[in-house]
């Protein structure tokens, strides 16, 4: 058996992910469709080119700081389960489960649903029959606020989830091949957009307007809560914090590689390296992409571009008349690869939970290809079910017909603040474990400890506080979603104890 097929004796996993593969999971899970659209919303919130870039700089610092801290935890506990395991060991099985529950219920599955339908929407640019308003089964209203439907776009999203779930049940080798190919392709497409935007799309008028006056807040501004806008100094501070929900979400899922730790070769070295390299690469590209937007498009155009498709508008400057089609292909490649990484990694978290007796027992077993097939299937079913419900967003004034949103988008908005809280807890857990378990071998120690992890906790904590004060409608529901896991935990825990199952001992098993 070759080195890449060496079996991990702890759980039957194949340690087949090298440094390149792990880095591709980090980068591929981060780059979805967000970077191509969210800058429009951030521009409306912050009101000036310089503050748009500041938002991305803050996101870059927070993401890199978190990744460097997670590197120490990953090297200490190179087991399947990632953040779930870190929270379990730093605090308690309950805290770990609350994260895992939220991860399954919304964070990972909701993102998979959103990315799948995002793929379908851009397919619709090339093939108009694919649309959220072209119904196979028209909306069936089930309450004043919700309906269910099956449009052609929803169907494509369902088929994409089914395809990628099936491919990943066939083994790690195929899953990582898909991940590597599509991550290389979409990274190349993003680099091409940046280079061509700067070299060919260079617009002297846009450059003068945007970079000649970086900091003056101008034009119509978005209310960021409590009637505040970026027109005042305090309103600008709130706007920058609120805008992080867009930029941080676009740069999220960088930690998904930690869920696959049981399949990484030389994990004590490769996990910290892949986290650092992958996040630095993507954050660098994200900053350059925004510079490409600003040298190509006037700031008011960025704010008001149709459907927030800033990258498509940039591509249309480079390739007049073809920009929308070119970016549709690029974003389809990006979302396909992103969803593969999300689906591959997510099932490993449920595997760890199931091994602790805190998830469906079948999710804790590996199939003949040494992957958690039932974890993949359960995740795929729930993500697919999240695609079908629609929110009723009001009535179109022009047609008088109901307008529909997507339930998964609402749920993801609700749990952004909760996800940030879990990041904060995980990084604070680094401090706790330095005190609780000082004797544990730490092959890699977090860069800049304690200052950089502490700055992350402070910065992310301020953002969470602002969100809970000024975005109450979309933050407190997320906390409720997390708390629904408490009774579920005690039900599963009681059932597990009857079977004699107790949470794993991550440190001891990691050292075997």
C-alpha cells in the first residue's frame, strides 16, 4: 500500500491529504461566490472606497489571526472533528455539541444549500430556463410567512448536492481530486480577473474618483441599524462592524480542513501550514480583487450594480458584452469547488460527534472507501431540504404578486453572529488549554501568542456586540438556534450512556 494510502489506526481513515491537498481544501472552501458580489453591499454600508478596503483589511487580519491560532489546536489534536473537538476539550462536551449542532443545522448545511443555488443562478445566466421563478411546482403557501416550491434553480441545486455527496462517498482520493482541480481553476480565474482588471480595465476616471478621494463618505447610504449610517463617525464605526457580516462570511470555512485532520499526512506539520498558506492566499486575492473593482468601476457604479454583480460588471469592462457570461462560468466553477470542499469536510465533524454518541450512530461509521458515507448522506439530505422552503418577502408593487426569498439565507444571516461567538470561544480555548494542559506536546505554537489571539478576541467581540445591539432582528434568533441544541444534547447523551459511549480523549488518542 502506497504512502498516500496509509490507514490511520485510530478510526480507519486514509491519511491521503498532503500539504497541497489540505491547502486546496482551505482555499477552495473559502472562495465561493461572495467575493464576486458582496463588495456592492459593503460599499453602500461604508460609503467610501477607502472604508471598503478597510473592511476587507479587518477581515483579513481576523481571518489570518484565527487561522494561526487554530494551527496550534490542530497540531495538538490532529483528529477528525476540528472545531467540535477543540471546544469539547477546552470547555465541555456540551459546548462542543452546541457548536456541532449549529454547524449541522445551519452553518454548514445552510452554506451548502446557498452555494448550490448560487451555482444554479449563474447557470441561469447561460441557460435562462434555470431560474428561481421558473417553477416545476409553484409556491405552496404554508403560513403567512413561508411557502415551499420547486423551481428549476432549486432542482439544479438539489442535483448538485446529490452529485457531490455521491462522489465523496466513493473515497477521499476522488474527493480531493475534484477539490484540487476546481480550486486551481477558480483561483486562476480570480487571478485573471485581478490582472486583466488592472491592466486592461484600468479606468482613469474611476481611479481618480476612487483613489483621489478615498475617505469621503458619499452618495446614498444604507441604514446599518437604529437609523445610523456612515454619514457620522459613530455610524461609520457601526457600518464597518456590520459590513463584516458580508466580508467575514465570504472568507469563512477556512477552518474546514481541521475536520479532516484524521486524513491529513503529517498533520502536526501540514495542518498549521495549510491554514496559514490557504488563508493568506485567499485574503491576498480578495484584497486585490477589490482593488481591481476600484480601478475599473466608479464607486457609485459599484454601489448600484444590478444584482450586486460587481465582478460581472468588471469583466464587462474588460470584455464588453461578454462579461456576464465569462463571470457566470467562473462563478459556477468556483461554487462547484466550494461545495465539494464543504461537503467533504462537514461529514467529518458529524463523524466525531457520532463517535461521542452525540449524533446519529450511523454517521460514526466508515464505508468500504474509508469515508463517513452516512454522515455525507445525512448532511446532503438536510442541505437539500433547506433549499425547498421559501420566505414570503412581501408583494411586488409593480405586479402585485408575492415575492419570495430563501429560508437558508435567513438562517445563515441569523447564525453569523453565533458562528463568531464560537470562533471567539475556540481561540479563548487556546488560552485555557495552555493552562489546563501545559504538558501536552505543541508541535506548532500560535504565532504572536498571546497578543494576536487576544486582538482577535477583542476585535471579533466588538463586532458581535455591535451586531447584537444594532442588528437585533438577525442576531438574537441565531442565539435561539444554538440554544435549541441543549435539550437535544441531553437526549443524545442519555442514549449514549445507556450504550456505554463516552466522549473521546482527544489528547491521548492524538498521541498514539
